[in-house]
């Protein structure tokens, strides 16, 4: 694995990241405290209202559109999956949650001989993937009940950019997926990240029985704009040992550097939960 960062620089980034996450978490806790203390004085919900929901889980597909300098270094767009889990703060229309996702912005695959000795009689598949893992805390303003629930959110966290190569079986005659023989992370870097999001959840299914954990299912439409600090990463393409010394030197890597900003349209499903207070 190639990391061309000093340990002091990497350590300061991690400390800054932890500080930002602690500040966001402390703000959420401070906001939740008064609401929790007033829970006994809040008026009961109307008889015809939707049963109270104390949290929600969201799964969605994401299109990653690079912006700024990143757009000049990455061809096309990326794609991936995101998940969200959040809980309501008291009786307020405010959620605090964790948003996790992974985007793939490049992939190359080759079939090569297992070794020079064996030759082409035993081929293996060599795949290189360029990925971004996104981890963010989220504060979301959204109605707790109703069929149409628009929202806005603020996010703070980090991105982990990495390129990984795997070697696997090349057995096309078998219906089962091939097993990975070996893998290596060719390059990686971190970047602090933050931004905003907006969207809407539209209820398509509702459960009114009070004993059920799953209260409702929504169709989710949303978009996030996530700014990212400068980081180094590899562009999509082959990794070649040009000097044949048995390793990938930095001079042989197509290392790019820019801010890591993505515009992310998203579509998915939201599950509204109960009994998680």
C-alpha cells in the first residue's frame, strides 16, 4: 500500500475529523435534552394521526457526479449504495443519524495467466476498483408524520478514497462466484467532508397496529451536495509495473489531487420504525 503522507499530517487530519464529529454530536445532545424533559407535558397525538415513529432506516442507490477539480480527473459518473439510520429527538421534527455509503468511480478487469510457469492453462481474473467510502453524521429537519414528508439536512464527516486490486478465479463454467485469491490496496487517502441534502419521503404503505415495529414504508427521493477537502487518489486505468521491479512505485501510478466534491442524486426506500425510544 502506498501512502505518501507524513504521520504528523495524517494525525492532525484525524484529530480535526474527530473534533468535528464530537461538536455535531454534542449539539444534537444539547438539543435533545430539553425535549426529553418535557415529554410528560406534551399533548397526546390526535386520534386520527399516524402512530408515533421513533426512528427510521433508509436504503438507497446513489449516482455520484464529480464536481470542480474532481470532474477533471474522473471520467463519467460513479454509482453506489447508501444507508441511513436515525432517531427522533424528543417530539421535535428533528432527526440525528448516521449516513454511510460507498461509491465506485472506476473499474478495470483483465484475464491473465496465473503465473509464467503455468502459462495460459490456468487464467485468473485481476480486477481493480476505484472507490469512495462516505461516513457522515446527519442532522435532519423533517415532519414526523404524514404521507408527504420533505426534509433538509446538514452533514459532517469524512471520505475515504482507495483503489484496490483483487485476484480471483476465472471459472466461467461454474455458476458460483469465483473466490478471491489475493487482494491489495494500491493507494488510499482521507478527506474531511460536509454539506447539505434535501428530498422527500412519500408513504406507500402504512401499519396502524400499535404493536408492530415497522410502521410505514416510504419511497425516497433526494439529493446531497458533499464538499470534500483535497486528497490524492488514482484515476481509473491499468496499473503497470513498467520498470519490472515487482512493485508499483509512485512514478508508475496515475496519482491525481483535487478537492473531493460530489453531487449525489438518490432514490430508495425508507422504513419508519417504532419502539426504539
